[in-house]
C-alpha cells in the first residue's frame, strides 16, 4: 500500500480489489470466512492469473507472460568469457 499522502501507489491494489469483488465475491455468495479462505486462492491462481489479460504485460495473462519469460531464459546463451591472445585456453579471466 501507499505511503501517507501519496494515493497513486494504491491504484493497482484498489483495481485488484474491485475485480475481486465484482468477479468473485459478489457472485460466489460466501457465507463464512472458511468459504473465502477455500475459494480465494483458486480465484487468484486459476481465474485472475491464468486468464485475465493485463495491459502492463502487453495484453497477456500473467501465466502466459511467465511461460514466455521462462522460454526466453532457457534459450539465452551465456556470453563467452574473454581470453586475451596467447593466453592459456584453460585459464579464464
């Protein structure tokens, strides 16, 4: 949450809470806290993170973004180490 006197840091949290209320809490009909504790993680993991697109991620879901990021990291080739001319090939600097 935001520091005192700076409401802009709260914007993303407030947006998530609105989405949570409109798409899950109002429609699920929770009766007791145990219902919330059981269903809320499912909503976040299966609905919010897997299917909702986010403009900050170039209109991809967080799950799709993380998959693409992992693929890029796996295909990344580490740069070769620098070896001065005439140096021993076994020694790296």
